[in-house]
C-alpha cells in the first residue's frame, strides 16, 4: 500500500484590522476589538489591530515629489510596514456625511503597493444606514489601489443600541456574520498569497 503524501498546511493568514475613525468619543475601537476577538479564535488567522489614531498623517503636500518631513516619513514607514506584512485587511468604519472618514481616506492614500493583490473586508457601523455609504465608496477606492474588495460585509445599524458593553446583544447572529466574512477573507487571502508568491504582482 502506497502512503499518501501529507497535505501541506498553509501558514495562518496575517490579517490587519484597521480602525478607521479617529474622532473623540468614537465607537470604532469597541467594534474592532470585538471583531478582532472573533478572528483570533481561528487557527488560520493571526491579527494585527491597527488604530489610525496612532498615525496622525498630514494631508499630502501639493507639490509632486516633495518629500515629507522626518516625523511624517517615520509614521508613514511604520504604517506601511505593518500593512505590508498583512495578507488581508478588514476596515472598521463609520459613515460621516454619507462617506468614509477623512482620516481613513488620507491614511489609505499614504500607502501604495502594500494594498495590492490582497483582499479587503468591511465592518461598518452607524445609524440607520449602518455605514453602507462609506463602504460603497471604499470599494471604489480599494479597487483603484489594485486590492480586492469582498462582497460580504458585516453591518451594525443603530450601533449604540446593538452593543451591550464590548459585545453585540445579538451575539449569535453577529458571530455567524463575522464567521462568513472571515471564511471568505481566508479563501481569497490564501488564494492571492499563493498567486503573489508564484508570480509577484505588477502594478
């Protein structure tokens, strides 16, 4: 009897969960910590929780090619390093005036190759719309950056009534939705990681 080869086990997917709001009194860290906790229960994912409040990047200079000052370059470099290690991203975002937060868009624009050929999932929250307009705009932004936005997303309408402390009141339904998003993210993350390894992506 011929021994069957042992199936290769892919290393865990490195997931960056990005807190997209920096406003005082923001609800984003509560949502992001809960989602990161769901992801950390999996053996096929490792999680880096990235809070944009730690990266106060200024608006880019108007003059093309004008280098940033040392402090800005260091901030940008550290953020790019963390995001560059990621195989996949989840952006946790509210909705401001029917679009994404300005600080989130600015941070995205400071980073270039690190987004390319990697999947992006979305966890949105807010009032009646639950951040849907923000995610709609983010899909266009990430497509332009050669990332791969996922169809599935996790939405918290009327978020202030949905959470009891650090967890959703409808824990079972929210956990199922988080699992669905993470399952899709892992599938695409592993597929795109293998593709980048076999043939580096050229922008």
